[in-house]
């Protein structure tokens, strides 16, 4: 397989073009493929670490390889499948990802998704748990959600996104639009949600310990029970009933005196 793929990969790097071809197990690490055309190409098990794919056409591709540290800014990922792809520390800021497939089966931990469009994207698998210990299995979290821990999602558009049971621990969600997002059972502990919009979001059983929700919009959001006492910071947040949480709203919303 490697002997057969190597010449194809070499031509792909040289020409920055490889449409409707198979780059399974290809070694592309550190290559400059910016502006290239790779429509309907298979990258399963490819080594794409630190590859430059800025402004590349990756529509309808199968991106099932390791793209740690890769640069996808400006790339066309329409209808791309990201099943089992690794995007750790990858640059996807501002990329339109609404039409990607199998987002729930990729590893997004520490990815830079600032300003990305992820509206209505599903990050939770429909078939339950994902085994992280079995070779060849997708890099989800053990309870069926996706690993987005410490991801940079600042200003990202996540309206209507399905993030149930996902790990967003320590994620930067400042100013993100999570209107109507499904976050039940998600881990948002230590996440930065300042100025985020969570109107009509569903947060049943969501872990918000240590989360910063200052100045967030939570109108008509659905919670189960009450927030962990003394943990989530809510000063300035607009609560589910429309009231603004005053100073000292740690773990509970204290009505503002304004």
C-alpha cells in the first residue's frame, strides 16, 4: 500500500492537485498544499500533521487522518467526511463547517475554531458510546460525545448544534452563539462563556462547575436542578427569566439592584 501511494502523494504535493484519488496512508507531513484541489480525495490514515491546506478545495473528501497542527483556514470542506480525523491544535478559524459529515467521530481537542460556522452540526453520535481504547475507533469521549476540550470556539456560530455529552472542558466560548444548542450532559466545566448567547439552549444535566458565564445571555435556557453552588460565575448574565444577575452571583443568580 505505502509503495503504491508514495508516488501519488509526491505528485499531489508537487502539483497541489489530486482529485478523485486515494491518498490512504500517504505521508504529507509539513507539506504546502495551499490553494490545492483535492475534491473527492481519500485521506484516511494519512499523516497530515502541520500540513498547509489554506484555501484548498477539500469538498467531498474523506479526512480520516492525523491533521494535528494543520492549517485549514479558507478551505472548502463542503460535504467532507471527518470520521476518525484528528484536528488537535489545527487552525479552522472562520471556516464554514456546516456541511461536514461525521463531526461526532473526530478529535477536536484544542482545535482553533474561532469564528467558525458550526450551525446545526452534530457532535454527538447517534449510536451511543464510543470506545477510545480500541484501535481504529473514532476519537470521541467515552459517553458518546466528542472531545472539544480546550478548543478555541471564540465567536463561533453554534446555533442549533448538537453537543450533548460532549467534553467542552476549559473551552473558550467567549461571544459564541449557542442559541438553541443541545448541551444536555455536556462537560462545560471551567469553560469561558463570557458574552455567549445561550437563548433557548438545553442544558439538562450539564456540568458547569467553574464555568464563567458573566454577561452571557441565558433567556429561556433550560436547566435541570440548580447550578453547582459556588462554582459557575454568573455576574451580569441574563438569566432564564430575563433578570440580570447581580454582583456575587456565584453558583446562583442574585437579582441585580440596577
